[in-house]
């Protein structure tokens, strides 16, 4: 009987680990592609990364990570059974057909393929939202319903972002509405899809990473904070489309307040336990980076006053957005989560964790250092980019090594 139970446990671990190995391999591949694109492609005149590099990271790596991991978190929070893995793989496949179609069609200006590919992505997100709603209805554990609402609103925001992106792709740079639509598209995706997902995830993931209990009022503050965040996101979209910088700036301030309200209970936990490894330090610095970027966005909007100038300013600081916020959060989260889902027990988990935490004491300084060089005069920007390339490259080497070793653990079971 004991051997049968052990074999059943190993089978479940293998199924979960195999699924996450495949799904997260896509995230790693997009990061590799973004890194290569960033090195070989020439950016814009203002120093911003090329369109393909930006979308390989945001639409490719980040969106795949969000769809994969939010499904994992929702199932865990609702105590739901794992869904059919073949169906999940089909969903991920359709999503990536859509992503590759968008990357290809926008680069080559094939409008019908832009619409078709964006529709595939939108369909997957709609299915993702429908499945989430169904799980909530069936679940007996409703405690984290307020946290899961972050993922639901984030999904709605990317649907708005997709529509705006398709319209943006069909317009010329000289079009009166082009800058407004592009700015609204940017805010819907960064603050809505990515921002809401990250903030909602931190409510429950941060205490786990710190290995301590969640603050008693975390859920209540998160529910209230979400309302503020959604108002802020919608305000930035409306302000961008109407070309009213004051509305946009006030909405960014509201969003920043929502971040502070939602994550205050998480911040209090640092008094109990301080970050002590790569994952916690990167997530911590990335969260601080988000607040700094929101303050900077607020100042830029009030200074530039027109959609064209605001868009140009934000695009010229996209690499700073990546190094100060998105990459530390994404890579920090993967550093913690990959050993959890790819390991086959405490021993193998610790081995994978040691691989991903190699040299963490100095690696955690790379993204802040890269960001520092990017806010210095132009002649220092290339140094900042090189440091960012090194930081991402090192993580990719360690992540691929961890994935390779996880397969050897599979063979030994």
C-alpha cells in the first residue's frame, strides 16, 4: 500500500513538473529571443528598444508567464484540482500562434494577419477568464476570491489593450489619433494586464517567498486597493484617448496610491523577516521600482502635456521600465517558483534552488545598476544596456541548467 501511494505521488509530481517544464521553456525562449533582438536590432532615435524586442518581452515572455502562473495560483488558492494538461497545452499553443502571428504581421505590416492573430490571443484570454470564473463558482474556498479578482480585471484590461493595439497597427504615424491610441494601449497593458497581475500575485506570493505568514488584513486591503487600481488604470486610458494630461496624471497618482494600499500589509512583513535570497531581493527592488516609475510617469505627463511628447518620453524610457520593474519581478518570481514546480521533493527542490541562486549576492545589484546608468547622460546608456544584457544572460544560463537538471531528476524516479 505504501509503495502504491508513493508511486501515485510521483506520477502527480511528474505530470505537474512536465507541464511546467514545457510551459516555462516558452518563457525562457522568448527571453532568449528578446535578448538576441535587443543586442542585434537598432532601436529608435530616442534610444528606445526596437518594437520587436519590446513585444518579445511583453507579449511573449511576460504574457506566457502570466497565463501559466496565474492559472497555477488560482488553482492553488481555490484548492482546485489540476486541469486537463492536454487542454492547457492546447490553450498555450493557440496563444503562442497568436503571439507569433502578431510579431510577424506587425513587423511586415500585414493588417489582416494582425487582426486574425490578435483575435486568437483575445480568444485565449476570454477562455482563461471564463475558466477562472467557473473555478470560483465551484470552489468551496472563497477566502481568496478578492485576490483572484486582480487576475480577472487584468484579463479585461489586456482585451482593451488588444483592441487598441490592433487599431494602432492600422494607423500611420502622422495620424491625429495615433499617439493617443498608442499611449492608451501602453497604459492598458503595462498598468492593467501586467501591473494588476503582479500586484495581485505579490499579495500571496510575497509572504511565501519570505517564508512567513500573510498579514491578517492583507486580503481586506487588497480588495480595497484593487478598486483604486482599476480606477487609476481606466483613468489613464481615458486621459490618453482624450488627450487630457491632467486626467492621465491624476489617474497615475490614483494608481500609485492603489499600489501602496494593496501592498502595505506585504511591506509590514519585512519587519518580521528581511529578504535573504535572490528571489526576495529582486521582487523587493522590482516593487520599489514600480513606485519610482509611477512617480516618474506622473512628472513626465505633467511636463510634456501632449500625447505625442508623452508617448515619445515613455518609449525612450522603456528599457528603464524593464530593468527597474518588469525584469526583476519576472526573474525573481521564476527564481523562486521554478524549483517548487520542477523539483520532485525537498532535496531536489533545494538543489534547483541552489543553481538559480548562484552568485545572487552580486547578481541582485545588476538591474539597479543598469537602471542607474540609464538615468545618467546619454553617453552612459550603453553601459546600462550591457549590464542588463549580462543580468538577463546569467539568469537564462542558470534557468536552462536548472531545467536540464530537473529532467535528470525525472529519469531517476
